[in-house]
């Protein structure tokens, strides 16, 4: 079976950047299959790239090589890295883009790419996607092992963790980690941190001055314009509104806090 290399970037599709990366990969590994995840990550938005990668990497066969280039620090002292995690390999800049995958895969190993024999020469200071990450991905598809590119490192860059935390008041505090094109607000709450039965017991989500008390199993179950919670396809709890934008209704932004107030059994009995 031919190796699979995916590409996730903020390059867009109007310029030659994506095509150049594909050309370098195919020049070094002609049988590989290249899959575009997206090239529409907002420019320089590392956290958006990190979330998108987290949402999709496991949908591919084990052994897939994920190349992720959202790289505002290209040409600077930031390091290029190869990451082994969860049966997959990741290639890209050491700027936090792999943080959420590493948070989910605690056995991940990170290697600093220093072996220049794998680079396309000369290396441009403005296009490491073509000159470093693409040829390294091709080499991986040809059987080169991650440790052959350089030493393992432990001080790799991490974004702030997305795991919810318990507050002193007993609330669960999460955050909005992504807003999709429909205006659905993806929170950092997972089934591990919040059980569906919690809503049946009267739990409430609070975003700013808004409270969400309804939970739905599918989008069409809601009333038009009503805010409700729903488990999204990426495994996170989302706040949505039928045929409307929850983000608009909430005036929400990424990073905004989402608090879960648990309903105590005795409180519910008294009502």
C-alpha cells in the first residue's frame, strides 16, 4: 500500500506554494498518495491549525504522515520537527501546532530536524514547507525513521492545554477552542469530562451572560434560533443554533470561557 502524506497549511490555493510542496514530494517519492486536509487555515493562526489537525488526524490509516505548515516564524530560530504520536508521524515547525495531538497522545516523541542531507538545496528562508518539510515527509514515506533526522527533544513548544479545569466553586471551566463556518462554537469539553446524563440532571452552560440548558442529539432537533449543546463530530461539545450562528448570538470568540454549573441532586429534588 502506498504511503499517505497529508497537507494542512494556511497557504490558500491562489499561489504556487501547495503545488511546489507536492512537486518536491512526488520528485522524491513518486508512488505516495497526497491528501489535502485544508489550505484555508487563517493566516498565521497556529491554534486553528492545531485544532484542525486534532480533529482529523485519526481519520486516516495508521502510518499516515501529516505535514502541517502554519509557520509565521519561518526563517527564524524556531525548530523544524518530526513527531511520532499515536501511530502517526507529523512534520512541521516547532511552534505549538502539534500541541493538542501531543496532549492527547502522552507517549509522543519529538525530534529536532537537523540532518541537512534530507533538505532541498538551497533552503529558502521563506519557504521551509517546500525545502525542509516536504522532502522530510517524502523521506519518511521511503522508510527513513524519525530519529535519523536529529536528536529527540523534550523542550518543544506547547500551546496552553485545552483540558477543562474544576473551579473552587465546583464548576467545570472550559473554553471555546474553535468556531466553524456555520457559527457553531466548539468547546474543549469532551465525553470524558462531561457526561451526557449531566444535562438530564439539569446542568447549565454559561458563556458570558448567556445560559444554555438544552442538549440535542442532532441539529434538526432544535428549535430555530434556540441555543443548544450537541456532541460534535470531532468529539467535543459544541454550542449551536438551528439555522443560525451561535457565535453571533453569543458574541463569542475563540478563547472565551465556558462554565458548566452542575445541578446537585438535592437541589433538583426541591424544585
